[in-house]
DNA sequence: GAGTATGTTATATG
DNA sequence: GCATATAACATACT
C-alpha cells in the first residue's frame, strides 16, 4: 500500500470514519507487529480514548487520541480497513480496533513489515526516529541544499527517510523521470538547477498521485508509473525502459531522456 | 523452484 | 561518531 500518497489518501478516507469515535477495545492478534510496546501498553494507550484527529508525516500515520497518539506504519503490504459488524474479511488481520459505533478498524498486513505503536507527540516520534522533513513540506531550495551533502546515487538519497520522509521506490523513480535525471547520478554532482527541478517534481508527482487517489491509470499522460516496467516504452519518446538495482531496489528509467 | 515485490533497520565497513 | 552498503525480516504472486 504505502508511500506518501497512499498513506495520505488513506488518512483522508479514515478521518470521516474514525474522528469522533471512541476505541472501546484493541485486540492484538500477532504481537510481532508491535513496535516498542506490548499488548497491554497498547491497550493503555488507546482503549476508551476518542480519535481527535488523524495526522501523517512521510509514510507514518498518527491517530491523535488526545492523551497520546497511536502510530501506524504500513510497511510494504499493510492496510487499514473499516469493517461493520463481525469482521473477518481480512486474512492477515494483525490487530483489531473495536469502535464505539460497532465498526472495527482492522490492521491487515500479510508480510508484517508494518508496525503499530504509541507516542507522546508527533515531534518526539520524528526526533526519536531521526526522520527528515515531510516530502510535501520541503521547498526546492531547501531540498537542493540538503541533497548536495550526499555522495550516494540520487535515487538512494530520495528513498532515505532520514533525509526526506515519504518518498519510496516508485515515486522516486517517477520524480527522477519527470526531472530527467538518471537514478545513478551521485547527488552532490547534480547541478543546483537540476536539484531544484527535482525538488519541484517530487512535490508535483506526490500531489498528482493524491489527486488521482493513487490509481496509476488516472495519473497524467507522460507519467512513468502508468507503465513502469523494464521493456515497456517510454511515455515521452517511445524508447525502451530499462532497470537496474540501486540500494537494493529496482530502478526503472529511460536511458534516453535520463542521461547522466 | 526462482525471481520479484509500494519498507525499515541491524550490522558491517571505510 | 559518521556516511554508506548490504542482509534480514515474512508472505504472496508470477
């Protein structure tokens, strides 16, 4: 499910369903998804608390419960579902939050790379994890300055949550494609102009995806994510897309329009 | 069986 | 201590 746009779209969908509701009970079905808390601590954090608001920083989701916040990270395959009545449509439900209106918020996650936890404040959480600024909050100038201090391939820099929070494998490919920058290019060797362009494109790409509700077919023509696969044709020049591995992840790009 | 997958983090290395 | 690179985590699907 999860890069910044997916988490933001989920947040917007959950707000009308959850805000104002009280969590009567939490049932942890697999404790491995808990981060730095055990079941009883999670219970103490959320039970009999009302959801005041739902917040996001990067890929991280926060349920503001007034006295503290429930933290949710979806990992690679996590999802939050609202089910009415008796539940059990989710084959990999790891935790259930039973709400006061009879609905249940289900945390479903096959691969269990996601995590649930508690925190005192969003600020503390960001500090503790060393997360960078949210990708939507950073302007191109700040991004450019920040990126200049790194010697890794730009693709690895974009995916590093300590530098910029919210961009992952797919959207880093899209932003680099739109900015016509080769993913292997070392960050501090890209011109200021190129970095500012990339900074603009990161935000633009994320906003377009949120607008499209993360359905890739609804993204503008000319977007890589509509056809992001080695061997497919570049939506700009009909060249053949290629792929390489950077930082353990597959990068798809057009060798013609993204030269070094 | 092999290869791949929207992520983070512990560990190793320079 | 810092910057960077890689392995490991668990499961589903082609």
